[in-house]
């Protein structure tokens, strides 16, 4: 039997782009054939996809590393390298994805088949056919492929259900779910029987809804006491809460207050959800005696209250009818089935406005000038720094982008070390004149990054 797992942390890396080809036509009657090197293929991306056939993140306990295929190198005759295949990682519906380092929101998979790309495959390098010009008829360089992206991703599963059963351990939630639906949760007469949220589909004939039995909450659950801390998040998506109270215990009202206190401490918004109070175990004499008092007490607090016995099914049909009535009206107002959490999720997320890809910054750290920016870093990492022609093209492109002027304003001079992303080279103004051969003075090199 699989253990329920609702949190996981995985490492993902998209594929590198294939290298562009540096090649020239070689045909019998074409002694001066031009460049014909093809482009490299796109690296595969990492894509997470919601799958209704899954209900736990258990598989990620053992498999925590996902790497997509690299793109293949380009070939002669303008042959394009094969693209790397995307890697599809399937997760349960209700999985929230966040950046493992920053906590930034990446996506919320709430529908079967919905996808989120978390690491884009590297772009394939251009072959030398693209660099032919009136002043350079035979370019002896091609672009390298763009490296793939890598990151840690935190997965968090929030069960999606229309109705959430809450209450103290052993209040009878699992039994109630089993008699209302086709679910078959483990049931026994001791606390903490339910170690994971159980889902059941309640079919009323012409209407059905999903109900979730949330493990019992105790005092201090929002701080990690007991099992509550692990499962409070599953209540967030429900449209309505059914608060199951054991009418046979000494102080049902105190148990009710403790559970609601834990909900409020976890998230104030949970207290805004509609709650129906169900006094369970009316088959027991103690509950029958307390029922009139409990009905009056809950009604005075503004709650709708029902009495039932999950064991004998007394009052179960009335509860199902009331829930169907509420959810039918809710769906009519929404115009479509809803998890009840979409709007709240959008409001809760921080919107991060990222700078445009063309934006760059220059910063001097001791004797090295660091240039950062999406476009400029991609350009540098795809440059063959062993080729003077490629370095000339890099410097020319940097000038067009305004990077050269920014470096000069920052104080860069002949021989200064410049680092763009993972590429480091020495400033050499002689590259501003096309055709100059300065390989012996370039001292360019690729900086070796440490593996994450």
C-alpha cells in the first residue's frame, strides 16, 4: 500500500541546444563552395502535466531527478539537427509548483491534461551558413548550442474536492464518507485512523460531487502538532466544509471551537467558507441526550446544523440533498464547475514583473566587469570563444546592444576582464576591426561553473 505523500522536491534540467555546424560545400565542380553548415536542434523542455490517474506524489520519493534530451548538432548541406524530445512529468491534479530556491509560483495544475513548462530547452546554435556576408564570404565559425535550464522545483499537492469533511480525530468522518460515496477508507475506533486525505464521489443520480475526508485536526495543528499541519492545505480548495462533531463525547462544543481555531490560525480565509455542522453518532444514547442542546448552541452561532448517524445512515440522505442543493447553486453562479480556490489563489500569489530579455546590467567587482541579462548571456554562451571571427561577431553584437558603451562608462579598458554569464574573456579592442587576427592576444576562456 502506497504511503500518501503531498510534498516533494525535484531537480529538473532541460536539454542543451545542439551545436551549429561549421562546414563548406565540397563538390567536384564547385572548388570554391560556400558555407552550408546547418543549425543545431532545440533541446528538450521539462513539462509537468496533471493526470487524473494519480493521487499522490509518492513516486517522487525515489525519482527526484529529471533531465530532458539534448538537441543534436547540425550537419552539412544545411542539415538541421534533431530536436531533443520534451520530458513530460506527470503529477496529480491539484499540484502546485514553486521554484525550489526562491519560492516563486510556477503553476497550479487544476485540470486533467493541464501543463506547465518549468525548464525551457536550449536553443540550437546557428550554422556558419548564417554568418556569410559581403565582407566575410567564408565564415569559419558557428554558434554553440544554448545550455539547458536547471532548477529545483517544489511540488505541493492540494486535494481538489467540492466538499471537505473536517473535525476531531474519530469524529466519524471516514465512516460518513464511505456511506455517502464509493470510497472505502480504512475505518477503526481509535484516533488518527486516517493518515491521508480520502476522496469519494457522491452520486445523486443527476448530480455528483467530490468529497474529501481530511485527517483529524487537534489543538496546535497549524504549528505542526499531530497530523493536522500536513493536511490543512487540502481544505483550501473546497467550496463548503462539513464539520463533523462527535455528539457522544464530553464536550462537543469545545472540540468544534478547537478545530475552527486551527483553521483560522492556518488561513483566515478558511473561516469565510460555508460550514454545515453535522452532529454524528445519534445512534448512541449520550449523543441523543445532547442533541437538543447542541442544535440550539450551533444555531445561535449562525451555523446550519444537522443530526445523523453514519452507522445507521440516519440523516445521511438529508445531508447529501443539502450539499447537492448548495453545490448546484454554486456551479450555476459560476457558470462552470469550480474548485472554489482559483480566485483566492490568484489573489494570494505575488506577481513578479521581470525585466525584458534585452535588459542588461554592468557591475564592476574588483578587477572584473560582470554583465548580466537574458539576451546578452545567451549570446555569450553560444559564442565559440576559440574563434577570432566568432569573438569579433560577439563584440560587434555587444556594441549594437549598447553593452560596449556601458562597459566603457564603467571603466573597462584594454585587457580588462569581462564576464558575461559563464563566459569570461579579456577586453580586446582590436576585435572592432573585422578580419584582425589576434588569437594569441585574446586569452578568452570559458569559466567552469560548479554543479548545483
